[in-house]
């Protein structure tokens, strides 16, 4: 019911902006799309963060094999049947085709082609070298040109810089929310709303922090760090964790840390004259996402271990790790056994939880999560 209210209000908000002449640019949610550039062009960025039931997956099978990432299937399914709760998808004007992974680019191309949505291209290197940063800068310039063709005029450099500062302050506020002692479900609701509305809800976030901070989590709950794939809107996974006696204290995912940790230092902003260089610099420093080659595994293990030690020192409670793997997500599954083994060597409990969005699996997932929490 809460998600239905959120999506209904979002539809009305988006419809109002469309009536003002705004255009909507959608994309598969990942952490290298320069939404500030979209915003500076006077367009509305819309992240695809909707998944969680069989209906959306099943509706995609005319376009992609069932052996494709369940999230990619769900994105296509949402466009195929456009259920009442997702009717804002009808307001999309453009879709960015990007290559975060094979499923991302396949689903994006299907959505653009078969649902007659003009595509914008933006491709990202899988490595983090000097040449890959230069390539990213070229892709930024190309996307800027595509957006300017839609806008009809050039994107003003100062407008782009203002947008970067606006999103930077927005992410700082999300970091503050992440550090509050509220339940994982409350944090996730805030993150979901924030990812939809962006900096438009900045004035609300202070009030949300004040209100939500009045609700403390139970000392009896088992603290969980969720890594791997995100929990998207309409997914039931977080409910299973809380029903089993767990509480996600840290979302180490796209919807969470991978988004809000990409904050510019004020000195960097003030000392960089070219806004496009700032965006390229952020790509270079984005070392914790799964789109980081080489050394992704080493950095992930170190990052999780640091949080584990800091949390135990601060609260006296150990953190268990649930590595959430959407079925057929190669980015997450290929390293899952190595991640688990290396963290276990450091004394950290890990559950590799591979799943799709089938409701029929809910009981089995619940049993596995409860067993893991009991083991902790």
C-alpha cells in the first residue's frame, strides 16, 4: 500500500511537470549515469527501480529469454503491460541505452525499439585507467550533444555546475539518513522516494530525518549489511529479513551507498573549472561499484570489513552480510563464492542469497534467512 501511494503521487508529480513542457529521460538504474547533465538540460531523469513480482518477469518473455537477469526482465515487463501503479512510464520521452552489463544493454535496446521510445546512447568503460577516464569524458561530451539537440540550445556551463552542486548536497543528505538509527525498511522507503524525486525533495529530507529518528530499532534484531543487487520498489526481500528478526543497517547497493557515497569534496568543486571534468573525476573515483575492474573483489572485501569493524566498535553488535544476487546477474554471481570465502576468513558471517522475484520462492527464502540469522 505504501509503494502504491508513492508511485501514485510520483505519477501526478511527473504529469504536472510534463504539462509544464518538461521531458522525461529514463534509464536502467546504475551508478555511472550523469543525471546532473540531464537535469542541466532541463529534462527529468527517471531511474528504473521497479521489480518484485512474477507478473513483470513473465510479461518480458516475448522479448528476452527467461534465463536473463530478473531485474532486466522486470523492466521490460513493466513497459509491456504498464500496470496501473506504473502508468508514469507512459510519460517517458527518451530512454538511455547504456552498458552497465549485458542484461542492461539488451533490456534498454528492447525497451527503446519495441515500445517506440527514442534512444540516447551512453557507453561506459569497464576499467579504471587513464584511457578509460578519457573515453568516459568523450561519452559525456557525446551525451551532452544529444541532450542539447533535445533542448534546442547549448547546456550552460554554470547551470551544469549548479546542478552538480545541487545533487552533491542531495547525496550528502542521503548519507546523513544512512547514518541515522532507524529501521532498514524506513531507510529503504526514503531511498526509494529520493531516487525517484531527486533533489526536489531536499526540503523534505530534514523533516524526514527528524521524524524517523524518533523510532529506534530493537536491540534484539540482528544487524545486516546488504550487498550485491539492490532491493527495488515492490520487492518483498527486506520484509522477509525483518520478519526473520534482522535489520538492514547498511545498504551497500545502487539504491544506497553506491549512489550517495559519490560526493565531491568542496575543494574539488571550487578548484575545477570544467564541469565535465568533475563528472569524469567522479567516474574515476567510483571504485566500489561492481563496474570497477580490476580489484573489485579486493575493494569490496576491504570496504565490508571496515564497516563490520567500525559498527562492532560503535554498537557492540556484529553484522551479518547478505549478498543479494538476482538470478542470472553475472556481475554479482561471478564473485559471490570468492566474496563469501574471503569474508568468512575474517570471521564475518555471509549468506549468498540468489533468487528471482517469484512469489512462490518466498517461503524458501524466508527459511534460509531465518536460519542464517539464527546462526549469527
